C-alpha cells in the first residue's frame, strides 16, 4: 500500500540512470517531476538510499500540498547572515560571525547573542544598511520561484527572521512573500545605537507566527511547510506538517522531516509533488 513518496532532488539535476537504479531498490516506478527532481510512490518501510550529490527524503502522501510557507531568511532564503555582513562594515566581522555560528548551532541564548552582536555595531552609519543590501545580499537559488509558485497555488507565504526588518522588507518584496517580520535596529542621528527593539523575535516568535497564521488562514500547522537552517528555526520546523532543514546546522537537521544539502529551494516544491512544469 502506497503511504509515502520518496523524493530525489539535486541542484545539478538527476541523471537518467539514477531513477532506474532506485526503482529496483524500492520496487516502484519513477515519476520525473523535472530535471532536478524525481519521486517514487512507496510504502513507508522502504530503505532510504544514499546517493552522492542527491537529497533523498521520504514524505507522507497524505496532506502533501501545503497551504502555508513559512521561511527563515538569513542563510535560508538569502546567501548570507546579514548581521555578519554589517559587522564587516564595522570592522568586527570575524568576532560577530563566530557568535552567530555558535548561536545558530544552539550553543548560545539567541536573545543574548543578538544583543551582544548588535552592540558591536554601535555608531555604524545608517547608510551601511543600504550598501550592505546592494553589495552583499542575494536571493538563494530557487527562492523566488519557490515563493511565487506557492503564491500561485493559493498558499500564504511568510518570511520570519531573527534578523532585521530593513532586510526582510526588501527580501520579501524581491521574492514575493505576503508577510515579513523581524527585529528592528534602533537608530539615532543617522547611526545605529547598538541596541535592538524589544521584544526580540527569536525561536518562540517564529513558532507563535506559525500558529497565528494558521489560525488566521483557517488551517492547522499540519498544513504548513517551514524551512530554516539554524537552532532558532527548530520550534517552527518541528511544529509544521513538513519541516525542512536547508543546508542546516546539525541541531536543526536532526529535528526536521526533510533535509536538503544538495538542492536549491525549489526542492520544497518537489517535496510537495509539484512538477517543474507547474512552477511560477
């Protein structure tokens, strides 16, 4: 009895031989969703094959198409950690990056780590925010197509970040998110004060947003797909019907339903059974 889909994804594409080899292993016919994704309808007790350069995930067949996409920003939807890049303009990137890495691994309290890093940005001119965005920040591959396709399907899309509203507003507009939320850097006389507005939006705020949005949309967390890369994404990833760890720290990968290390963000569409021909 078919209960799950085994989904193969890779940013560089799936060759012709791999689906046939997997088909023999799982005793199921391949359904090619596109150049970069293939699925197999299987029972839930299949052995998960290990394929170099390919992400292989097993997802339930029931309630597969999600009605809410809730996504982290830094190192998930975009290529960098914004606070680390800002720290580069302040001459303290190495120190800030080390704190960020430890916080994302779950080794530090998020609120305290954020306050410590923002304090190191004190007196940075406000103009550095615009320069940082223009010079350092790019959408990750597949980000806009993921968001636009979810919008096209009628899903609600939300960007939730422990970073800063200056950046989430721009990234949300560029990718097409319906909503964005993050922390607010405080400014005075055109310079950063070294403080962030309270309350600080961290792991609990992301979970609260997931629960609030599902209630507002008349759905449940089981109808959501959540994606992130760090420890502060864990609660929302665990609560969502499909929680995805994208090029993630081990603490999040261990908690996620699906793990993506070799794919771009359109793999989140493949996990839902959406073919490339239906992408926005």
